[in-house]
C-alpha cells in the first residue's frame, strides 16, 4: 500500500501470468494500474490507462463499468484543471445512466453542477440541481437530497444573494441533523456563521459555537 513501485510491479506480474485473460479482466488490470498512478498524482499516465480501458468497455457495452471509468477520467481532467472535459465526461455518464437513477447518475449530476458553478453558468447549475433534487427525492436518499440543496446554497452564495443562500443552508442542516454525519453538520454550521457575518453578529457567533462544539465532541479540535 505504501510502496508504489512494488504495487505496479505486482500488477504487471498478475498480468503476465495469463496472457489470455478476458476483456473484463483486462479492464480490471488497466483500471488498477490507472488508479494507482492517479493516487500518485500522475494524471497523464493514469488517463492513458483509463483511455485504454474505455476502448475495451465501449465494445463490451457494460454500462456500469463504462460509467465508472467515465467518471474517473472526468475526475482526472478536473484535477488537471480542464473543466470542459470534466463536464463532457460527466454528461456522457448522465446520458448513459439517466434512466437508472443510481449512484453513477447522481455523481454525474453533481459533477455537472460543479462544472457549471465553476464557470459561473448559474442558470445551468440550477437546472441540473433541480434534476438532482428530483432524483434524490425519487430514490428517497436524504443524503443526496442534502447535496442537491447544498448546490442551490452555493449558487446563491456565489451570486451574492446571501439571504436565499442561508435559507437553503438551513434546509441542509435540518436534513443532515437527522443523519449520522456530525462532521458534515459541523462544517455546515461554520459556513452558516460565515454567511451571517455582516447580517447578524449574534447569529454568526451562535453558528460558530455550534460548529466548534460538534468538532470538540468529535475530538477534531
């Protein structure tokens, strides 16, 4: 786990044991190599292995595997600062999985929203946030519902509409309070305190105190 050269050496060794492995096994080997290189920050090398895996998967028509690799390749482009490619691969996943309403579809939607927020295209970000919220309600995933609402909060924050942003953040806090996500809740209270700065010093202090108390209970601070 801590020796990257040894890890890649053994991955190569596995591949040399049987040169007649199936397309699925070949994809697994390529993805294993790619993920290891990705963890080392070798984005270009990692992307090359994922691209090889994609060529095989696209022939096999395995939707889940294809969605998984598309998402990872998109993540690599995002890490490299290529927001356009991140959006492109996320849209591929959404088109592929939009009828399934599964984790791949939700991750693609969240990536799309982030891409549009990063490019200040707030109307498109709101459009996909609405789709994400509807999907989360349909699948009864409260955590995904929180994530979708948090994007609404971010959109209005970046637009400078602080009071609307606060409304959405309070909805997020209501949802997360019922989940076992104490660290997330602590961060939300800290962010709420930041939003209240310049509006209400009492509210700002109250939110900071709640956030700090949660972090102390978690022994983070």
